[in-house]
C-alpha cells in the first residue's frame, strides 16, 4: 500500500461523482479506481459500484478523503476483503494485518495485501470504514436504540430496539416498542454521540452514530416511511403512548428510512402555562400585573420538563410574594394554594395569604406544576461555572461556585481559569442536569436556555470575572 493515499486522493472523487445510486447492482466488466468490499460474508461477490466505499460524513470536522465507508450486512460464517483499485482493472485485495484495537463498539485492524480475509464475530449490520492513509479498517456494529427526553431513559442512554434482521437481498430492519412521553428523541448506536476514529498525525475524526430528521426538526410520520439521516435534527412528538418504531436501511440505495405505529390511544399531555411570573412586595417587581414586567418571568427547564419553572431573584424578608401566570390567570398561587413545599426549602410563612421568607437574600425559586400538584421550593442560590473556562466538565465543583452578595443583590464568578467558551447554570435538586438550567450573558443581558438547545457560544478570557444581577437580568464579563 505504499503511496496508496496519494493515489486515492485523486482517484476517489471520480468514483464518488460518477457512481450514482441507480448504478448499484449493475454487472460490470471493468473495475474502476476506488475502494471496495467483497467476500462470502457480504452480498458482494466482487468489485462493482454496489460494493464501493464512499466518503464518510464527519461530525464537526471537514470531510477527510482518506476515510471511506459502507454500511452493510456481514455474516459470521463468511469472510471479506478490502479491494483497492489504483487503476482500471488493477486490483489488490487486502486482509487482516493484525488487531489494532477492539471493544464492543469498534474493532480496528491493519490492512495488508493478500493477507487472510477479515471476519466478524456475529451476524449483523456494520459500518465498515477504511482509512487509506493509516492503512486501517474500522468495523462498527450498528444496533439502534431510541434516546431522548421522550424516552424512558431520557438523554442518558438508549432504550434498545430489537436485533436487526436482513431479508437476504437489500433491506435491513430494526423494530422496537417503548412507552414515549412528549418531547424530542433520536435513534442512536454505540452508546455515545459519535465515535472517534484514528487519523494520520495522531488525531481523531468523529463519525455520526445517531439518526435524525432528514431536514428540519419535526415528527416522524405514522405508518409512512420517511427518509432519515445520520446526524440529522431531533425528532419530536407532542403526545405520549406506546410506540412501535421501524427503521430500515437499503444497501442498494444507501438510504435510511423510519416510521412509527401508535399502539393504543395517544396519551395527551397536560397543558401548562406558557409563562409564570414572580410578583409581590418582596420582589423587585411589586404587585404590578403578572406579565407586565418581562424580568419577572420564570424560566423553563430544558430536556422535556414541561410544567417545571425556575427563577433567581432577591426576596426581602417579611414581605409577601406570589407565583402567577399572566394577568392573574388560573394558576395564581399564594401560600394556601401551594400543595407542598420542598423539605429542603427555607421556611415559607403565610403572609395574609401571600408567601414570605424570614431572611432577605438571593434565592432560587422552583415551581413544579406536574402530577396535578403545585409544588414550590425556595433555596439560597447556587450558580456554577462549567466547561474549559472553569477547568473542566464536572458539575457542582466547589471552586466553580459563584459568590453571592446579598447587599448588592449580585452573584459573581471566580476568575476564569482559561480562555474558552463560558457556560453557567443554576443548581437545584429538582433539576436533574446542569444544562437544563443554563444561561449566558450577551451584550450585558442574561439570556436563558429555557427548553431550547445549546445557546450561542460566549468567549471568555482567563482572569475575567462574571457579575450577574438576576432581578433585572443584567450581567458583565470583564
């Protein structure tokens, strides 16, 4: 394989441009330049457009022409080789030159000309990726599950689907049943968001291991196969229930499609107020009508937590406050309307039907309207920094805790430890993960993630300090 990479940089592009999908399964007499897979473990008896490896889309990184791959079914009782054609009909077969690394999600072997063909341990669907520069083949088992806020495990892990089946010709199918709730979700394999592969120079390139919408985010269509793609946007559902998902991959057209079937009746989620507000003499907002002051708005919790709201603000001791939707709507909560207070909360007193705290300070207030209850928590605020600017990605580190000044009604960070993107969040026991309650400062204004995706990056410089005033949602980074 001496100088192979230099050949392929020039030769792979014509293959990728000229071999359209409708040429698959065409009988050919001349083998074009490129990289191919064939053998008794595959459906490919030889080198042809159907068995050609194509450029691999990468997560974040620019495409690397030395990485070419193919999704295909492999049988454990057969074997396969990687063929390299560096000129018309000039083909060399490459086999197993020795194991580089291997675990349950990825096996890597060196490629050697005329070596023993490669094998897999189990029948199944695989992503086979050749690195022509390193002369390695990466073999990834592809076993899909469903992950997301709408699934039983949330975004913490996949709920497995059934093992893939193959019709012996072109179509691989996965099916799986699970109870869903409203929210976002995707299909994923390998237990992580992408898989890193070795590249020349000791670096890594990450491939997609998830399936999402083909274009913009939205729902799958019930009982109708829709094209989906690796790395696409999240799917979503506005109702829950028992879902049966089907994913199919066609090795002839090289496309993924997916659909679902609802088993039984849909579970319609409860409706919660779009916005909740903190008002009262104890707050900076007084008793003005809820909704009349934008700064009084509570924030939604990301990750499919409808009905859960939070806000940081200064509360003055002995004075009353309430939580209400706009215009004193249906959800208008004083002391007597709260069904339960958080045992970890500071003591809340009845102040003529309103609520009050015994000591002035900056507090985090969390309201939970789920399960037909009105739950409230009021605790001293705990804001933390997160990410490389704060020295790592471990949540709740004491050295990343912001300092509270109850006189100035501000919260101030420790000096940033390194240059990089700033991320911040409020910690509370009712909010399960840091990213679900994060915020950042843009042009002096605190903006909140709410129930959306990642916010735009905010760069920071080592030594800078962040000062936040949550009563008016203002902040500085300097």
